C-alpha cells in the first residue's frame, strides 16, 4: 500500500493484534459480500482491507523468521565441522 513501509506497518501492528486484524478483515468481507454494499464506502473498505492484509503479511514474515531462528537453535552443531 503506498506510504506504508515496514516501519509504519510494524508500528501499526503494535496497536493491532492478529485476531483483531483478522476479525476486521472478516467483517469487511461480509460487508462486501452483501447485495446492498454502499458504493460510497466501497473504496475505503477495500483500502482498509489492503492495509490490514499488508500488516498481516508483515507479521507472518516476522513470525516465520523468528520460528526459523528458534528451530535452528535446536539443531545441534556438527562436531566434525
């Protein structure tokens, strides 16, 4: 999303938890699936959903890196070098 670099996404994530983000995305999806979706708010809701997806992707990437590091620490080093 334009203007949303990793630092801004990380800062936003500190204020927004995974469950909250996913719940909001579910709510937006439900709104968009309705037959009477308000076209005046459609672009705003899609923009918010795109931002939430960016935040979630950043969180997934960070979590994946952390898990990889933790698992690597569990693997014993080869004593033969």
